[in-house]
C-alpha cells in the first residue's frame, strides 16, 4: 500500500535537496530581478549523476525508488540484511 506515493516523495525530496528547489523558489519570490541572475543562484547545486545514492532497506519501496533513480544517477547502492546476496545483479546497479 502506498509504494509509489512513498517512493515518489522520497525522489522528490532527493531532487529538492540536491537541486535547491526551495532555495531557488524563495529567491524568485523575494527578488524581482532574480531571473536575470541578480543575485546569482546558490552555488551548492549538485548534479545527480555525480552523486552516490544509497538506499537503506530494499523492500517494495526501496526497490521502487532504485528503479526511479536509475535514469538520473549512475552510482546507486543499497543495503538490506534480509535479502539474499546476488539480487543486485537483477537490478544492474
């Protein structure tokens, strides 16, 4: 129940933190000239393809999140002590 909703929310939070969506939103609301680069955008924006994303717990939600992150990020890993070894080959992480 709610697997897609929870994994969508987790992906949205990852994108919000790495791309600074709330910071840019607040900047755009506070300054009328922000679209012209004045003041400059924050420099802490990161590219997802350069980051490592680790998922703890690889049940239905964790595997759904991994599948949604695969097109965005190259370095994906997960940990779950309850799954058998070798399952990572089926997800091609």
